[in-house]
């Protein structure tokens, strides 16, 4: 297995062991750390500001990656979710005491403030600022706030070319994932890893918690249905952080021709996958809150049907409906808004269900999909060709069309999920 601290091992080992350097980088001295053992996951413990409460993302632990960036020409693959929280000293007016207060910065702004030589921003679907519609073509350009060039990694240019990586000596990847196979940020991760491997550019992944990290569920993708919304044989909900998934891509040799990237993962601290984690920034325009993020994987399967998931409303991925469903429960009318300039059924009344108040789900829920199919007026128009790409198999559609019971459908996933979990063990950083 490839160690997730393979790149810059000597530099990072020096940083971890050197508590004097820690005290210079932090506002308070840090404790001891675990040793780095080749081939095994590493947990770096007690190296965080003791006044900092809660989970620290990889980006927050800047003292672990800044030394590897200094003096290098750096590229950064990120979007609006790439934020860094620092502890700034301020004076309280009432007590006149100096205290620490958290302050949030965008990763790009933070790296520039630390005199890191950023060359280019590489942006995934929805763009660098995260405002583009799903599937919308995002053009290359320049960030108006920093003046840095932006290279879009969506549309016809999903993988950065050798020319687009020219001069880059280190690549940083920091994007918040939501734990679903068809969320395209992990496909962007694959292509960035592949391009870096081909150009011999070390990659540092700043890890972030998976808000659905305790869920492993759904059919495992079959190779013939591989696409940008599902590239590898994993379930719909994979239960891994983006750093763990990067290790799996590398370890399973899923990159082109089995090449491997020089990969470093900066792990989160004080995090376990069963922890509840509320995202500080919405990861894409149509995932506005924790409820939408939790329901996303279950409702996204509707994107391969004639049913709306609420794009063009203020309850995206928290409602579903269509003109072909019964009108005795709940209705809504989509209209243009941020992230949905021309939503499905624009201006047309849709009938369905409001799930904005349902309890948090802990599995891939298919009961709503089955119910909608059974109640639609014209079943022949229910599924689209996109459904098999989202499901990663033809089987799920065939099972629903045949009227198979939900429990029997779920049992058909068990062997694939068990095989995946066994493979997954060696890449986990935060427990089972």
C-alpha cells in the first residue's frame, strides 16, 4: 500500500517532530505526534491549538503543508469550499485581555498571505466561486479578487493538460465532498491525480470530513457504466473522505495504465466518520443546507427520471415531484434561481412530496423512487438513459420496473458492498 504521506515525507516528518517550529507557527505550543510508518495510515495527534474547539480540517492544519509549498511554484485545485480557519489574537474591549478568535479565510487568500507562489487555480464543476449551474460550461478566466488565472476542469477539459500544468512544482487539492459516487468533485480528483502522475508533480490533498461518512450503501458501479458521474467500482455512498478515496485510487491503480501519483494526504484531526459534521460552506449551488446534503444521494437518482428534485426552488434536493404524479399531497412550481437558470419543469406545477423535515437518513433511500415510479401516470417515460449512469448498473431500473420489493433490492447489493468494504479497509484513516 502507498503511504498517504509519501510525498514530502522528510519535510513533513521534520515538521511533525519539531515542536519548536510548531510553536512559531501556532499561537501556543503543541504536543507530541505519532511516528510515520511507511505503508500504514498515520494519525498525527495532539498537534493542534488546544484552544481550538471541534474538528480541524486538513486545510486548518497549515503548519503541516506550508513548509512543502515554500519556494515552489504551486497550483491549487479548489472552489468556494476551500476554507482555512485560523486562530487570530484580538483584544477584548470589556476585559482588555488578549484572546484567540477563529477567523475563516479562503485557501487561495490564505496561501497568498503566507507568500506562497501560487501560479494557477484549477476549478471543478460549478466553477471557482461555485455559482455555475450543474453541467454548465465554465470557461477559463481570471479571478477578479486575486488576479490569478483560472483553468476550468469541466466540460471538454476535465483533465489538466501538460501545457496547463507547465511550471507547476506542487499541486494542492482542497474541495469538500459529500460522499456520493456521482458527485463530480471526486472525478475531478481522479483526473488531477492522473495528470500530476504523468507530469511527475507531487499532489497534496487537504482532507475534509464526509458529511455522510458513516453510510456505505447502494449498488456498486459496474465497469461498463463508468462515466464522469461514476468512474470506479464503489457503492453510491462510499463512506470515505476525499483523502481516503485518493488513497484508494492510488492503491488500486485506477489511474490510466496503472500509474500512481506522488500523494500526500493531510488528515483532519478530532474527526471520526460517525461524527455529525455540518459544512461551513455549501458545496454546490443546489445543496444549500445539511438536509439537502444528507438526502442528496437518495434524491439524485431522480435526475435520471422525469421527476424534479426541486431545482429552481428554495428546497433543492429536499422535495421531489412532476406533473405526472398524483396531486393530492404536495406541489411546487420551479423557476429560475442561482444554480438553475432553466430548471426542469420551469413554470410548470409539479406534484410530489416535501422531505425537508424528514429525519436524517442513514442509508440510500430508494422507497421514494419506487413510490414515484409506481404512481406515475406514464411509466414508459419515467426513466431516462441517464439513470443507468447514476445507478452504475442496469439492474436497479430493471428491479423497479419488475415491481421487486425494496428489501429484495437491498439484499442484492450486499455482496458488492461487503467486497468493497474489505478493499476499503486498508485506505481508511479515521476508523472503520
